[in-house]
DNA sequence: GTATGACCTCAAGTAACCTTGAGGTCAACA
DNA sequence: TGTTGACCTCAAGGTTACTTGAGGTCATAC
């Protein structure tokens, strides 16, 4: 908060850039995952004279958000959309981050509400032990239970 | 509630059993998915004289719970554990369903709390626009961000 | 001077969760 | 009689999100 020029701060000096190993260590994402994210266009890097990736510091935040998205079950493809307003080539401004973060909050809220609905349904339908299956939303496939393609499903 | 011997009720007469197509239509799960769940031991069926699967009505509930698990991101493998106390070969009793449903509620609550935590972090860290990365839980890989194996990740 | 470590590319493998396809049986309907 | 529809099996394919492996380049440490 106060020492915003600390070790962790965003500076623009070239030697402040991070190697892929450093980004990996700081974000917890595997080196291979970082290369994969770059392939998808979710993150970006420059190359040094040895053709090795160099990441500006602000990319750490972006990687962190990719990890968060993964945790809450947002497909990486959808992430591009979520990142639409956040520039890749320069440190995003306050405004840009805030605008993007509103979108993230919305997604989180949606997820939470889905879960809350399921909790309520589970309480009402199975928790009560009533064996009637007529009024049960859980057993009513009309809403969202039907499959919609191949591959693993998420929240 | 009152007409608990309705069309949807659990009865044990043999001709009340359902074909795979009927189970699919009623649960929203694809026929192929049902066969797959059976392979995993999550559901079970008997065969008629033509070697076709016949499902007792109480299996509908089980299929529905598999779908719910899918929705909230519980790996199907973990489901066996969640189903441990619910018998496959006969209609589960009130008590058995209730015991199982408590486990389900716990899982749902965990998911919801994870999301609520993330919401709070997002509000505090990125929403505020402070660019310091020292105190930010989102950017701190120590807790759960680090990868733990191959394959798609879930909540 | 060589060995180690960090990086590179590209291709193939893996895991979860299914779907699709090929080839076949059976009953009912026209 | 034949053809349609629902079911069967088994094998292979597809999607997401990566990891692993093979084969290679540098720079630094010993």
C-alpha cells in the first residue's frame, strides 16, 4: 500500500522483465502452462537476444487471473472475451483493470448463484426425503441439465 | 407431496422399469452418457430378455445427482465415494438419501465458499485498482494455485 | 573443457467425459 | 416382406487443458 515502489511493483525498466521460470515461480503456473497460455493468446511475451521469453511485470496479474478463471471453471477460450478490454502490450490502467474486474465479478456471482440454487434444490428435494419426483428441479432436465457437446463439463 | 403414488413414484412392479431411452428423456443425460456412467459403476441396470437395459425408477434420482455433480464440478470418480451409502440394487431409504444429501450439501457449500472468497479477493485486490502485488491473495500462489497433475481442472 | 541448468520447438501423450461410427439383433408397423 | 426404430457392443474420435519427451541452443559454474 505505502511502499508501492517495492520489489513487487510495476516498473518499466527493461532489466525488470521476468523469465518464464520467474513467472512460473511467482504465479504458481507451470512453465509449460505459460507457453500454452501464450499459444492461446491469453498472455504475451517478448524475446531477448537468446530467443527466450521475457515478461513485463504486469503480465503476472494476467497470469494470476487466468489461474483464477481456471479455479472457478471458466473455459480458457472464454477468457479472451473477459480480457477484451485489458491490453496485452502495455501495463493496463486503473480504469482498464477495474472495467475488466467488474466482468469478473459478474461471472463469479453467476457461479455463486448457480450453486446457491442447487443448494436450495437439494435441501428442498432430496434433503427432505420426499420421494415424489414431480416438482423437483433437480430431476427436471428442461433447464440446463441436458448435454451440450463433447468434452469435460464445468460449473 | 400428497399424490405420492403418482406417475413419478417409486414402485417395484417389473413393468414399471424404464428403458435407457426413457431414462435419457427424463434426466436429460444422453444415452451414451448413461452407458458410460454404468461402466463407471455410478448407476446400474438389469437386462430384459432382449438384453436391453432396464432401470428401476429410483435410478432416475441417481442419474440426476450425477448430472448435478457434473454441474458443480465434482469429478465422476469422486462420486463413488459420495454415493457410498446409497445402495444401487434397491430403492434407497429416506435415511440413506438424507445421509448422502448431507454430504452433497457440504460439497456445494465448499464450492460456494471458494467462490465467495474469490469474490472478496477480487473486490479487494483488483477492484480497488491498487497495483501493489504484495498482499494480494490472488497473486499469491502458495495456497492452491499450483498445478497438481494433468487434465482439465475444476473448481 | 565439460557439465549443468534454463531455456527453445514441435510432436505426442494424458485425463476427464463423453460422442460417433461400424456392424448387428429384434419387434412392430405398413 | 421390408424397413424403421430402439437397442446392443466395441473401438475410435473429440474437446479442454495441459504435460512429457526428444532433440537442440546458450551461458555460467567447476
